C-alpha cells in the first residue's frame, strides 16, 4: 500500500536531499520495507485508517463519534463484537500516530 505522500521521500534522496524524510513529509521511502504500513484516508467528514487487516473510519468532528465510526476487515466484511474489540486494540497505535501526524505540518 502506498500513499501520495510517499513520493517526495522516495524521489528527493535520489536527487541528493540528505535530510530525514520526517523533516519534510509524512511519507516513507517506497524503496524500504512495506510490510506493516497503514494509510490515512479522508473525505469531507471522516478520517480513516487502512492497514493490512482492517479499515477504521471515524468522523472528523466529535459529534456522533460513537454512532458513526466503522470498523471492517480490509475487504469490507463486518466484524463480530469479539473480533471488533481485538481490531480496535490492534489499530490504536496507528490511530495515535495518525492523530500526531495530523498536527505536524
């Protein structure tokens, strides 16, 4: 899985940039390992995290958070309650990282 923000950290080192990618981008060099990556996606009212196993979407505004968040498998199959708890726990580090990155630039 790749993201448009991965383009600059992939190309700029080839052009001689020596700064770490984190200085100028939220992306990663596509020439490095790809496993375990997740993508942050968004539309006008929701933000989502897509990782190798799950898709988690949350409203951008706090109102209705409990009513409108959705968690499915990567191929959009709904999860049972037991599976959903495990999935939320596994996506928490990604969600925290995504929130931190939203405030960086």
